[in-house]
C-alpha cells in the first residue's frame, strides 16, 4: 500500500516538474521576445495560450514515451526523443499560428491564438533544454551518490584500452557497486585520447607508463584489459609489466560475444592462455578457396566443432557439390547439419564417426571425397595436459589415420587439396 502510494507521489512530482519546466520555458520566451516589456495585449495572449501550448507539448512528450523514461538512465536516445517530441509540438503551433493569422480578419477572437513565431521558436529551445536538463541533473546526482558509496566499498582498478568495450566497462563499474571495482583511469596508446575523460574516467597515459601510473595510486591492486581485440603480444606485455608490479591481471569477454549478447562486458575473468596466444588476422585468398572447393566433393572432419563448423559453412558458401560432415559427437553434428539444411544449396551427408577408427575409411571409400579438410582435434591445451593420452590418440593417430584413408580413397593430393 505504502509502495503504491509512493509511486503515485513520485509520478505526480515528475509530472509537476515537467509541466513547470514547460511553463517556465514559455514565459521566458515571451519575456525574451518582448525584451521584458510585455504589453497588456501580449500578456492576455500569453495567459490564454499558456495551458494550450504546455498541454500540447506534454501530449507530444507522452506520444514519444518521454514521461516513462527513467531519469537516472537518460542518454542520447532519450535526448533524441525529447527533441522529436517538442519539434512535433513546434510544427503544430506554427501550423495553428499560420491558420489563425489567415482567419483573424473573419474571426476576431482568433487574435488570442496569434503567438509570434519568435516566441514559439524560443520556447521550443528552452523547453528542450529544461526538460532534458532536469533529467541530466537527476542522473548526475544519482551517479555521484553511487560513486561515493563505491569508493568506500570497492577496490581501485586500472583499465587498459579506452575503446568501445572500455567505455562500456567504465560505465558499468561506476554505476554498479556490486561489481566491487572503481576505475581510477585508462591507459591507451592512442595519442588523441591522452588527458581526455571517457565516461568520467581519465586517460592517464600509455601502456609504457604503467609503472608511473601505478606508483601514483598506492591502493591499486588490479589491472583490467578492456580491449578484446588487443594482440596476444600486447596482452603478454601487459601481464609481464603488471606482474612485475605485483598487480593482478584480468580481462573481459571478446567484443563479438558482447555485441551478440553471448556475454556481458562486466563478466570479468582471469587472463587465459587463449588471450596470450591471440594471432593477427589472416587475409583470406578467396579466389584460391573457391577454386579448391567449387563443384567438388568435400569432406570435413570435426564438422561439429568451432573450427570444423565454420569450415563447413565456408565450403557450402563457396559452392561445393557435396559436403560430407564427419563428427564424433552427435549433438554438434546434428546442430551444424540442421543449420546447413536451411542455408546450404549443396548436397549434405552427415556421419557420426571417430577419426581414429576404421569406420572413417569406409566413409571415405563410400563418398570418394576430392578434398579432405581435417579439423577433428582436441585444442584446449590445459585440459589436454591432464589427459595427454587422449590428446595423442586423437591429434596424432587420428590425423595419421585420416591422411592414410584419404589417400587410399583417392583424394586430391595437390598442395592444399588434402589436409
């Protein structure tokens, strides 16, 4: 009961604030237009049109859902909608002003609706500034309170990389106390960003200045790599410098995971070996790939894995005649086969087969592939170090068996033809 009453009071206060801001904007526009010397006739017109103009403006704001926006989260999207709503109201007022001006000689009372165009334009500018300003001030107030609470309950961290992902993380850290971290600054090698503020967090220097910046923040315990596209060499450099200073190093998910929604920028984790082994992107020779697979029978081992499934998509894309999918695990094979059935135009032949078994040779003899792409391999090194026997069996013996049976089946032995 009390909560519902509080919500109603809160909505009433926000409504009153918006109507007050719109009213203030209108009266300031009249005063500015007439340079403070408002005539009696102009005052009567202002009083008559006051509720109509403010009411129409608030109606337009309602049409664009502006009253429903949370003031503490106002941003560019909300600002654009406020501008559109009050711009629509301005167009309506200008239309009414034009019609009333043409009809005033016939209907004398319409003179009260003849608001000067200057008043309408000034009012629109003031209305946008006040409506948006109220929300911005509220957001600033709330964020300052959160920042004060965060300083006492969180630990300071230094962010490496002031790009898109870095700005997202800085916003998350400054607004969410539950993440337990407060950013003290960025390090970024972009000279243009030096000394600038990004989401209220300063860029303190370059990566080479890590030691100097850390010395200025004695309570610093952790470094966060916020550039998912950073090369493995740079990641190793950050880790080496930070460890030498006694600082922990963590990172965030890849940018593609963040954009696709698979992960959140706030999902901070330890630096993994995959981060240290990042490779520079390789430019694909599209013409050579197309010449290799077009109108040919292509067999892909490990077809359900992360690499094998992408190979299957590309082979289908480049116009293979028939695509043979070989995979040990049923579920991944079922997933990629179902996907390709909807998108691929080539013939598909899925097989549940272990590349270490003689069954692979039977599939080869049956399908007679011209090109074999071998992707059936265990690739998670730390996990395979626990069970090295399985790694050797699958990666060494499986590769040898695949090459042998591919040769016996008459696969193309040109460079790149059989892998």
